[in-house]
């Protein structure tokens, strides 16, 4: 989707006009992918804009930094407050939020720890990641020829810029084959995740999703959907999923900050179930959007109001 510019970006503690937020071309992150980031959504609720799962996203971002030995020059509380301030500064009711922590300009050796650490926060208006019609009709996807990383190569639990070269290959291949998205397998041939989404299988009323050991990013929305499903009385199993189970599933859906809860209509041109959003996906999707829109009580405390009480 095209990016809609906002007015200001938070850059190392200051608000900078969007077009003036720049880095040196020899920044370490530009050459080696040494950046950590999050994708977060702010929703327009009936009581004002609210950020979805802000503490969970901030915790994962700092965990990613810990894994990659990045010393962040701000506390989690400072970054959380800066995110709320940036949304207010740009006057947005709903938006996508991109905090980015990266190694900047100092030297270009592979050992990065003498480089300064910079932090930016950008926000902009952004709709449904896979298209507005996808939330109801579902999307057509294909299993990628590109695998997710082996557990002893790069840490899948970290959300790091360099890891997304793999995601780009998955996504480009899907587009070249006419699919909206790709599904990657892990190193052992089991289902892992999409290029930027977790995946759920529904079969005989039970929900299945790959475990963290299948090289998946531990998704924030994934965890929320697991909570929702269990509270609605569904059994959820985190276990290895063979590729062929995708084809015989009753329902499939993606979860993610960008994708939210998006049904999958077909895999490798094989129609899933009735070829449209299934009843369990519909129920979970409806519950999810009622909470994030503020139409029902935020019983899980997922929303952080942008405006102070």
C-alpha cells in the first residue's frame, strides 16, 4: 500500500518534519540490516485513539535488542510515551506505528557495537494490509520455495531488519505467481508463517498454529487470537503442521499487526473449505474488531489511550 506522509517523525528525542528525517548513507543498518523494529496499530475507538498492545510490542522490541546486543539509549517507558506523543503531534485518530532502533554512522565493520544507536518513530494512516476486501473474502496464497531460517542461523524470535530479506523473497515470489501472500515452511518442511504474518489452521473445530520452534516470530496478534479463541471455548494447539494439512483444513487465516485477522481462501490453487471466510474465523475476527474499536469492554487491557485521562 502507498505510504501517506504524516507531518512529523520522532527522531532521537526530537520531532523532525517528515521529509527531513534522514540518516547517513554509511549507516551500519543500511549495509548490514542491524535494525530492530515493531509494527503497531492505533485504532480509532469511541473514546478516542488507542494503541493496540503497546506494552507487549515494546517488550518484544527490547527483547530483540537484547538478543542482538543493542543498548537502547531510552527506557521502554520513554519510547512508549514518545509513541503516544508522536500520534498526538500528528493529529491522527488511527494509524500504523513504526518504531525503529538502528545502528548508525560510525564504522562499517561487521562488529557493530562501536556504532551509535539511533531511534525513530513514524506514524501514518494505513488501511487493511492485504486489501479491504480480504478481511471478508480471503486471499489466495501459495507455499513458497523459500524456507524460514534454521534455529542456529538467525534468531527467529527477534524482529530484525536483516531478517526481512527472507520475507522479501517469499513475498516477491508470491506476487510473481499471482498470490497475495506466501507461506514459508521451516527447515524441516513443516508450516512456519507468512512473509509477515502468523498462520492458523481450523480443523474439526480445533485451532492449530505452528510453535515458536518452527521459526515463527512470536506474534502479538497471534497471542491475542489464542486468548480470544480459548475464552470463546475453542481448543488451540501449538504444534508442528505438515504442509498437506493446509489443503484439507476447514478454515485458514493469517494474524498480524498489519494483516489483523485475514482469512485465506486458497493455497496453491486448492480451495480451502467453502472458499470464503469460515464461521470460526468470522467469530474471532468480529470479537477482535469489537475490542480494538472500543465497541465492547477492553477486558484484556489491550488498548492504551493516546489522550491522557
